[in-house]
C-alpha cells in the first residue's frame, strides 16, 4: 500500500508545482467532520474543502440523491436537452436570494466562471467596460478573475498582463485602520483620476473577504456603495462564493448588510461537494446577455443540481443557519480563553462559522506569517486540518462543517489550543 509520502513523491513528479498541496495527506474516506487518510490516520476537518462541505462530508441525503440521478443520467448538457432539476434549483435560488426584485439565474461549473459571467452580464446590461474591485479580495484564478483579485502572491505573480479597466479600492478594515470613508473616498478618487463613473459597469465585493483575511463589510459601507451604484447606474455584484449557504448564520452574508445586490455569485457550499456554480440577480440585468452568450458544456450539471436541491432542504430542515451561529459562539468562547495564554493573537473575527485568528506581534503590531505557517505545519501531526489566509499570510481561518458534532468541535478546539501553546513555547 502507498504511504502518504509515497503518493506525495509521485504527485511531485506528475502534478505541476503551481497546483500546490497544503498537506502531504491523501484522503481515503471522509464522513461529516472527520477525514481518514490512506494510512488510517484520523483528522478533524476545520477546512470543509474551503467552505464547500457546509453540510459535512458524504451527507447521506446528498449521496442518495446523486446516486439516484446517476441511475437516470449523468450529463446531457443543459443548453441542449435540459432537465427538471436545472429549473427547480433556479426557482429555489431566485426565491431565496435577498431582496424583492424579480430574479433569474444561470448555472456554471466553478466560482471563477460565476464571477466571469457576472462581469459579462454587467457589461451587457450597462454597455460599459470598467470594473471596480477591492484590495484583499479574491475572485478566482482565470485571467479576468485574477485581475479582479486584490492579492498578488500566489494568485497573480507571474501571470500578467491582466485585462485592462479593472481598478482596486481599499476594503474597509477597522483593525488595520481603513475606515469606511477611506474606502469610499478612494472610489471617488478613481472617478476623478482613472475612470469616469459612466464608464464603470460593475463594483464587485465580498460581504466577508475570504482569502483576504475574513474581514467583514460594515453595513454602512455596503449601503453607501449601493447608493453610489444607484446614482451612477453601476451594477453591484456581491461575491457570495465563500460566504453563502448558511456559513455565516444567514443563507447569504448579504442579508446582514441591508442591501439587495444586482447580481450574486454562488459556488462552494451550493451542492455539498459537487461542482456547480451560479449567478443569481435581478431579471432585467440577467436578461441583458443574448441567447448563447452564457453557459458551458458542464454548466448546471444534473448531479450538481440534485445535490444543490438537497443542500437547500438540509439547511432548512437541520437548521444549519442556527448551527453556524452556535459554532461561532462555542469557538469564540474558546478563543477568548486561548487569547489569555497566547498574546500573539492580535484579533479574532467571527461571523457564524466563518472565523479568523490573526497573529501579530504584541509589541509592534507587525504580522506574524511564520507563526501561521508553523501552526499549519503542526496541525497534521495533531490530527487537525487548518487553512491560512490574509494579505500578509498571518491569519488562520476556521471553516468547520456546519453539521459538526459539538464534541468533535470541542476536541478540535482543544487540539488547536495545544498547537498554539506548543508554538509559542518552542
């Protein structure tokens, strides 16, 4: 039998180095919040496939729904011969998306595709080309979405040039001294110095920045950006790819902000691990693209559609929004205790089960990326799966499945505490 290291050695020979691997850990089985590797080591998963498995690994209801679909067919191409689940999932999502406007949807395969198509729709609707995004944002790895992303390493380094007429403003961040007015004044500066507002098609933002470090958009900021977009006829896009599907304690994080975006991008937690994404938005905006202008061969896979329908039922019936809030409360209480022992924890940010621990030097306030790397490196040995993020690489993000059992969550938090204490004492 291959060991983890055997497979990792083979991986390095046959997989391009640009497609990294955080852990030399090769999965054999996963169930809810537990993962087993090929050596039968067991791990508590605080990553959930980067917020994909909000409903846990191998949820039996999703598994059965997909198995039943496989018995019927796996692919026909929804743009050639569509199927009922394609329409049913769109009907559900357009009903659940925030706001009272009539809505429509389009399905794709990946989060980056959703963002690409949201920009296409905004440009078709406005007949404009410019796009404003935010520093620290992450929107994907395709050429357009790399251009939108506001973080160079590792996502943009060496891959330019990027599409033109993309502009970045600072995202409000109280912890790092960037106010709402700072951010909005920077957009005003863009209008004065770089592109007039009547040439801007869209402003895209994450309600909670993902790769950027789990910084939350203040409601006042989102409302003033909404007003700005209304004033100038700009399409407002909320990127809900990491925040959606109960992760933050609401079905969508935009619900905390008191706004209705024109378009929303969705992926990750939408289908419990099956590849499908969506753009959902106001019908008059969504219909701007001509027939054939949107789509893709695998867009709206029947497997993804039936999984997505089951995910929505599970979120409602198992009360996963409530569970996300409960997880946040448990984790916050534990981290409050840990902070009394670890003074290099500069900040903790919690919105439901989307939790960040930011490390900084207690004297200088400088970020501590090396400590973050050490924590990540010690996690595998401790039986824990963790992720990092942040513009300076100094943030640990916690994304446990929303279905995690309380005792498993507490066990994982105890492991995390032990890792942190070991790091500062070594």
